[in-house]
């Protein structure tokens, strides 16, 4: 799936977390952040405050990867 909006990332994260049977609190504890931060991210709120390092750790905790490319999506 190509996620080109923050809300797309949020939906993927929420789906993966629930698939793994983890709570927001579980993920927050592993990230070293608050449950509220996870909730805000999953709901597309406070994304301007979401530090890239925390988002990347979140992806790692949920065994997700992000692909950064300079190729156009339709190429």
C-alpha cells in the first residue's frame, strides 16, 4: 500500500497494532512515549508535533517499514 498522507500512515499503524493484539499502552511503553501520543498519531492529530524519530521507532515496534523513493508513484 502506498501511504502518501499522514492519515494513511495512521491507519496502517492502527491496523497493524490491532492485528498484533497490542494496546496503545503496550506500544507507548515500548516507544518510551505516552499512550496519548500513540492515540493522537493513530487519529491523525498532533502530527506536527510527531518527531520523525518517534514515528520511525513506532514503525519498528510494529515491524513495519517505510520506503522513501524519488520515483513518481505512477512510474
